[in-house]
């Protein structure tokens, strides 16, 4: 479960939140991001800033079967087009 500080009405998930949600180690989240296995995060503080993911997007990604990033981007661009 996301930690209480992050879960106070925010819609952004930290690496720690993502790890808890997916039942993996936080380092696995970083690896999955680098390998294109997670939706792209927002970067708080610029391109090298801390990653954050939109909760609604991650929930939709999980519901879609956790597709690779390229497939996910195809799927979501069709929804918004």
C-alpha cells in the first residue's frame, strides 16, 4: 500500500509506492522503468528529477495487463485520439 504521506489525496506515486503496489523491490521499479516495462514517469524537478507516476494511469495499465511501454502508448493514444 502507498505510504500515508503520499496517500493524502495525491494522485502521484513514488518509487516506494509503485514497489508496494506491484509487490516488488524499489530497485526493480527503477529497472523496469529503464527497460520500458512501466509507463513513463513524470520527473519532478526536471529531466533528472525524482520519478512520479499518475495513480490513474498505473491502475489503467494494470487493468490492461501491464503491457510494455510502446504497446501502452499505442493503446492510450488511441483512447485520447
